[in-house]
């Protein structure tokens, strides 16, 4: 009898190994790390809500809001955050300016053609003064049905309301100039405009400022006359207004700006030859 017939059968066991499988894999660690990170962020948020004031929270929110200019709302704060107050009214914060100040015009800037602010009047003006300036604009442009000037004269005039007051800007148009070229002698157009401005300015008691501007000259000029010319033209406008009936005591300021504040991208454009008659705010 063969000895191999009594031997036990040979059992071969093959173990299947799955790499990274079962609970020994590392995928759960990534999910757990995300969960812990989110939990820490939540606890940090809860701490911030309890440790800061309403103004500080608003400042933090504005700092991370890209639609809010950083230099208008500073991220600085008192206490643990350092710096000045987020909404400092009188002093400058260490990073950027305070949220507002007494002379800020950004949020209270005059809006629209007549500069009527949402608070019920032009920024920095009383309702009565704003209404008076609006009426003057209407009369100068003839929108109220009572035009004081012809169309040829009106096209030389633009008005705008600023924080300083009502600005009546008068400028050259092509060959229709306000002054004799390179002189301070007024033309008939400017004399007529001066009479019109004196008429409308007589309806209010605001003081008056006059600014003269000229176009730029070639830089090759040995003696540039723009400073003396702009000052002389502003003074001549003062004389025209006084001759038309305005009291000399209302004249507050005369300024010659030369060619330093052009109204157009081309500093040599005749449009930069202009005068500004400003009815100053009463405040």
C-alpha cells in the first residue's frame, strides 16, 4: 500500500490584501481634520461675537468687505485690536482715516444737477439757501420760463452747487471769447453776462468770490503771463459786477489760478479760459 494514501490533504489558504482598505485607511483623517477646523472656526466666531462691541464687529465686517474703501473705515479698534476707534470722528486712525469727520463730503456730497441732498437740502446749506441757489440756476438757464440771456450768452454759462456755494462758470467758446486775446479787456459778451449775474446775485445776500483761469501757453515762453493775466481778469470781473450794481462789500476773495486747474484734458484748449463767480455759503 502506498504511503501517500494515508497522508492528510494539503490545504492552501490565500489571503486577499486590500491596500488602504477597511478602517486602517487614511481618508477618514482628512474628513476629521476638516471637521475640527470648522469647529475651531465656529468657536472663534462665538468668542468674537461675545468679546467685541457692535461698532468693532461692524469695523471687522467692513474690513473684509471689498466694496468698502479701507481708508474710509479703518480696521483699527480699541482694546485687544489696538489703534484708534473704528469710527473715530476727530482723529486719524493708525491705518487709514476715521469713518467720518466734520468736514467730510463723501457721504453728504451734493447730488444731482441742483445738488439737493437726501437730508432735505444741499450739503452744508439750509433749505432756504439751497432753494435760492436753485432759483438762480433756473433763471440763468431759462428753465423757469424767464430767461435773462439769449441763447448765445447762455451757452457760455454752466452752474454747479458745491460745498463752497453756487459756482457760476463762464468760459470761452471757439471765437466767442470773454476777453480780448492776451488781455484783461472784456468783450461785449462778458459785459452782458456780468449784468445778468449781478441781477440774479442781487436776490441773495451771500458774499462773492471770483476766480480767474487761463489756458496753458507753450513752455518755451521766456515770460509766462498766465498768473498776472488770470488775476487781472478776475479783478476786471469784480469791477464789472460792481458797475452793474453789486455792493463792493460783498466781494470776499479774488484768485488767479493761471493754468494750474484746466477744465479739459488739453491744457491749451480755449475752454480753459474761464471765470468762476461763486456765491459763497452763508455759514
